[in-house]
C-alpha cells in the first residue's frame, strides 16, 4: 500500500474512532451520566456491605 | 435489566454471587499472568546483565541479546500486564456493573488462546522469528491467537456491561470500556502488515506508544480509581474532575506516539501535533493526580496499614512522575539528547513497572483473598515484595535516567568519539542490572506468595493482614 492509501485508510479509521468517542460522549450526556445528582453520588457507588463490615485491606 | 439506581449498597448475597461469578476466570488470568511475570523478569535481568558481560551466554543464538530482550518485553506486556489486567477487569466489571459475569465460558477459551499466543510468540522469538518492530515482535501466528483471546474477553465484558443493574458508569468502568475498544483496534491495525518504509516506522511508534497509553494506562488508572477509595472507605477527592480527566485523556493520549520520531523523515506537522498532544496531557494527568493523591493524603493513616494501598499509591505517584516526564521528554529539546539512549528505557520501566505493575500487584493483593477465600499467609513476604520491587525500580529508573542523559550528551558532542558514549554508561549499567535483579527477586517472592495462597498453604489468618501487624499470623 502506498503512502496515500495508508493516509486514507488510517484517516477513515481515525474518523470512525472519533465518531464512536463522540457518540459515547453524547450518549453519556443524554442519559444523565454527568447530571448533578450522578456526579454527587457516583463516587460512592463502589461502597457496599463489605465496606460497612470493616473488611478492607 | 438495568435499573435507575446510581449504585447504593446492596445485600451481601448479591455481592457474593457476583464475586463468585468472576472468581474462576480472574484466578485463571492472575495465575498465568504471575507465571509470565517471573519468566519476563528473568529474561529482563539476563538481558540487562548482557550489557555488563557481553560474552555471557553468547554461544547459543537462542540466548543472545537480540532474542532475549524482545522476549522479555513481550512476555511482560502481553503476558503479565495484559493478563493480570484482564483478571482485575473481570472482577471489577462484575462489581461495578453489579451483576454476575456473563459468557464466562468465553473467558476460559480467551485465557487459553491468549496464553497460547504468548507461549508461541515467545518460543518463536527465542528461535529467531521476529517481526523486528519494537513491541510488535511476535510473529503473526502468535499475534492472531492473542487478538482472538482478547476479542473473546472483550465480548464477555461488554455482555456483562450490557446486563448491568445500575445506571451510573463509575469512572473506572469508563477507562475499562475505552481500553476494551482501543486495544483490539490498535493491535489489529498494527499487525495488518500493510505498511513498509517510513509509514511502517510511523505505525510502529503509533502502536508502541499507544499500547502503553490506551491499554496499559487505562488498566492502571481503572485500578487506582477503584482501590484507593475502596480501601480507604471514602469517595475520591473530586468525582467531576475525574471524569474531565477521563475525557481529556481520551481526546489527547492517542496522538502522542509520533514524538518518538522527532528528527525522522516524517512531515513536521505530524510530529508537532504529537508533541502538542503530549503537552496537553498535563490536563488529564493533573486531574488524575489531584484525585489520587488528595484522596490518599487525606487518609494517609489507612495507606500506611494496607498492603493494597502501599502498592496502588506507589503506582499512582509513579503515574504522575512518568506522565510529567513523558510530556517534557516529547519536546524536541529533550528528545535530541535522550533519544536512542537508556533514558527511554528508564521511562518505559517507570510506566510499565512502577505505575501499572505496582497497581496490578495491589489489585491482586486485594482480590486474591476474596477469590480463594484465604488470607495472604505471610505479611512479611508482602513487605519484602514491596521493598525489593520498589527499591529495584527506583534504582533502575534513577541510573538509566542519569546514565542515559550522559550517554545522549556524549552522542551529540562531535568532539567525543562514539565509544565515549558507551564507556560513560558502564557504571550505570551495573547499577541498572542490580535494580533489575531486585525487581526480579521481588517478583519471585510475589509469585511464591500467590502459589501459597492458591494452594492455601501457610498459617491461616482470621482477618486481612495489615502491614503494621506483620507476623501476627493465627495458627491454623
């Protein structure tokens, strides 16, 4: 494959990747992933009964 | 079915069921990763020793530097880091999605294919069959096995994600999902064999940098964002800043690779764009550093007692150091001195070992007792592992950085013959080998401990082993 062909193919892959990232970001915004409530409570979602029992290390 | 719950606490039975669903696949990944860690460490120590004793083991072509060195690099990245990362991801995904792991049978086949790929690739490398491109040395047959193993692993993880019972995506899961998308794209394009000449060099360094930045790094950051707050028992310092960090990470990081070709026959704009993106990495790195360090610093009394946090916090600090160093290293002023020197080797080890591997060690110290339902039997072994590995990598990094800088200055000085750039590194190369051997010793201690906990050998403990209580084992 010559340099132009590579540039075109890599460019297409890059655009697809960028479109996927943009789609993921827009999906996250639309579904409220960055809403005030989720930003406030999201950091605590990893805690469960195990943490309440005091088993940590 | 996905609920609207952000993710509050649920009952112990559900958590136990989720942990159980992840246990066997995670154990398979962790155990095989530990094997590759030991093999990779020994190959690395041997390769380093050959700088000091060039004739050592030179009679056998299999054991020459040109074969041992890529075997070390590939077993560590595709064997140890990738497989241990996969084990951590399986376990964390079940917890973060609050559901049981789906399509588990794919994970067993994945581990088989992945390990077969690393084994075949390493044998072929030692037999003299190499692609000749750094980080991509495995021949296509081995690369395809690894790619197939990864795709099955990713399929299971995406299916588990799709079945999640919580609406919110925790920040670690963002990094995991991104890495699951990025790595196969990267690996398949790089192994497609479509490139030659200058474009091959550009592709090689696009891949070589990105395999660290969009595969190894997200694994490490996902682990740090989970285990630091989890063990401390408090949320991270600023969750919103953490998310800004993730999205800027996604935006800037994959542009970085071409700074390796400063001075090469590439369009200047391409290299400049890569350098600018490298500098822009200060934004996500600052966000990550703020979160990790402030969370750990505010609860430092917990950090001093937890084996998991010793390793994870060491890794998080190393991430800040390697990232800041990397941004400066990408500039033309620094590159013209340190390129083609041991300095770059020190930088790579800081990323793969001091950052990613230390976080993976910490993750395994947390996860393994929950998988095998047996506490780590010998806290002193954990301490010994930490100090040998930690001191080893600090020594290695310091001497390769100083020695590499002096080497680079000698190389660009027209009044110094080339051999002068070699002799100036000799004392540093001995210390480099000492650092490498220390890391290998630490890794072997870790592997022995992993074997003991899997076999449930040693004193039984009734509770996790804080480091400060080393030696307080309960008799079995």
